[in-house]
C-alpha cells in the first residue's frame, strides 16, 4: 500500500486563471461606483449611495437601455422554467418533498408531479401520501425539471418523465451554477463509459451507464444497492469528477465537449494526480486550446 | 461533526469504492489529499499558520503570555488550546452549534501534547515555580471538508514552529513579586523546538477497511474512527476513538501499526515544507487568503 502525503507552500500556489483570446471583462467589486450620472435605473446587484450607482456584488456590469445591473460571478441558482436540475431531498412533508437545489429557498416537488412506481396514472390519495417516504426519503438525489417559479423565487419541480427521477449509484459534484453551459440536452452518455447529468443548478451527477433494456420504465424508483460498480467504471467516474473540478477551478464553462476534451487530455496523468494544482492547470490549458481549435474550424 | 445528507446509493458507492481500494476521487485507502501550508499569516500573533487540505481550511494563531506555573510542575510552562468553529464553515456551527466539536478537538490536542516526551514545556519556564510562558493556541475552523483532526494538528504544529517567544533579559525579585525585563527588539526572540510535537492521524473505518484523510462524504459513511497522535520519532502519545462504531482488538492493533507509518510520513512532509519555507527567509511574500 502506498501512501501519498504532499504538503506544499502558499508561495508555490499557481495562478489558475486561463487567459483566453477574448478580452477579460471589467469586474466590479461591492461598493465600487458604477456611474455618478443620473438617469439610469437601478437593477439587480446595485444600490444608490449619494446619487451614485454602486455595485453590491462582485461581477460584471450589464446594461439594457437605461437599466444597469451587476451579474455576480458567484451566486446561488436562479431557476428558469424548463431547466434540468439535480437536487437532494431535505424534507418529506404532506403531499410534497422539499428539495435542496442550491437556490436561495428549497424547491418543492409535489406528490402530483412525480410518476408513481410502475407508471400508474391516477389521482394521488391518502395512501400515496403515507407511502411518500418509500418513494423518496431524506438524502435521496433526484433529477428533475423546473415547472414553475413561485412569487418568492422558490421553484416547483416535476419528474413526470422517464428520464427524470431518483438517482442510483454515482458521484455528485458541486460547481457554481454560472459555469454550466445551457444546452439543448443536459443528459449525456459519454463515449468513455459513464453517464452524466449536468444540472443547471451546478450539481453534476456522474454514474455508470445503464443500458436501455435494463431500464424497465419504473420511473426511476429502482435502486440496486447490491450491484457493485466495476473498477473500470469507477476509474472513469473518478477521472471525470476530477476533470470537472479542475475545469471549474479554472472557471471554464462546463458542457459535454469541454468535459470530454478534458477527460481525453487528462489521460497522461493518473486519476490521483489530478488532485494536484499543476496537472489540473495543464489539463485546463490543453482543453482550452482544443476548444479554440474547434471554434476556428 | 457536521453531518451531511447522503442517499443510500451514494453511501453504497463509497463503501464499494473503499472495499475496492479505489475511492471516489481516485485515491487509494492510505492516500492524503494535497495540502497547503503557510506560516506567519497573522502579523499581530506570536506565531501563526494556515493550512488548507482540499476544502478544509484552518487558521491557527499563537499568543504568548506570562503566567505562574502549576505548583505540581514548577519547571514547566503552560499550553492551552481553544477551537472556534466559525459559522462560515457550515450553518450548523451557528451560535453554540460548534462548541461540542470545538471542545472535542481542543481536548484531543491537550491529551496529545500532555506527555512529557512530546512538546518540551520546560523550555517555556522562566523562573521555576514563579514565572513561565503560557501559550494560547487559538484555532479557527473556516471551512469544513472532512478530516478536521489531522488538519488542525498539522496547522498547530506549523504555528508552533513559527512562534517566537520574546527573550527575557533579566529579572529582579522584589519581595514576593518578580519583575521581568523583556527584550525590546522584536527580532530578539527564541524559537520553540517542535520536532517532538505530535500530529494526529485519523483512520476512518468504512465497511471492513480503514481509510486516511476521509472527505466529509466518507465521514458520513463511517461507523467510527481512531485518532492517533504520533511524533516524528514514531512515538504514539495518545489514541482515542470517535463515532459510535466498535473495533475488533486485532483490527485495532493493525490500525495502530498502519497509523504509525502514516504518521511518520505526515510528520516528514510537514517538516520538509516548513524547512523549505524557512529557507525563503524574511523577505518571503505573504499570500494569505488572496487568490
């Protein structure tokens, strides 16, 4: 058995900002004056102080006609209808589950917005209410779609499609929601042998690929705890996890292409080495280059 | 410990990974995550250090003060640990939420440093039976990413290594009271010998196997862990168990053997890092929390 202990110094810290060809946008810090001129409207992330429009968060300024707002670099998830999210059940209530989706308020999953096991379609009665913890209990992970946004900003989710539902064995990776690129599809069966759900809320789920015929349309309520994920799958999942964290560390946008490129570029390192800053930066730089090359074509 | 929620399936995945010897982040059972250490980060403390182990962030400050020694140990100085769990780390630490964990960590450090063969407290004696130095070691937990015991003990050792105790130029006895004259020059000070200070190594039992440096997720899966305090000379100064699980005597003996070798390499790595920093001299840049 080997044992790796690496202790580095702060002076060896490396700068992990990757300078692309595009210009680095001007970043505003909280309390910084954006403009002193009057005639502008105060948007999100700003406040008025002695007739000057001031930033209240760190981020980039966005202007729409007379409306000035600051979009923060780091923030919680602001849901939009139709987004794919990955969330964790925090509470089981009457007729609803509370779900942690990395937003300011817990999201709601109504009993009427889930598919019952077996795909039965009927009105949900009191019996179903009593069975709720059998379907989903505290700590369970689900993938879902945003159905509605309430007035207070909390989200209503639904899983009434076979692609959504309870998640089985795998790893959850948390990144900033702003790093996940909006795409047509957020479910990916990667060629390297793992599946991935890129939640718009910054929660990314990586799991071994399940073949189509194995999924028997139970609405994702099956859970096979006895099945052992083989070593090869595990290595792929761990490598993907470390690649995603490396990309997120360098503030690179995450989509299936960038993750796959990073995965391919990381092959020269051991999975374990990808926890160290230098290989992480190297993988990100190589990924960035490949993304540019692809754009040029 | 601040527990995080995990689903049964995730726990199973972690458990099988440990059995396989390949954990979720690609480490084997006895691998540590990379750490980063910096000393002398707090300018108004006698000694300080900051240690980051993945997401675990620890800041330690050492303050020296003159005190009277314990009557039963007239030739020894005093050392006191205090752990503050910042609510920034996890909301569970808000109010008095982190107090229990803080006391547990500070008590474990106090026991680890208690033995006379570890950190030499006689060096802190000024006038036997009358005056001695007391070291207040304040530990701040800024972020919680698992494996707090190891990270805290390493940070404490680094901070003690950085500690500068002012030199005493002279003392005059005036009746019963002692009047000490300290050196005015802030650079005229003595260092502490930390070569015998212990490091804590946590071995976390998941399933039938033990892992070192567990992540917060792995800690949730474990039934219990054994924490071993080891010095550079591979002397075990204290052993205690946390969590509810039980250990078979034979497993415990195996764990102690494994822990001893790991403790040695952890101590060695920290020593190498501290020596390297020392060689950069006084002009070294302070990075602290920037970047």
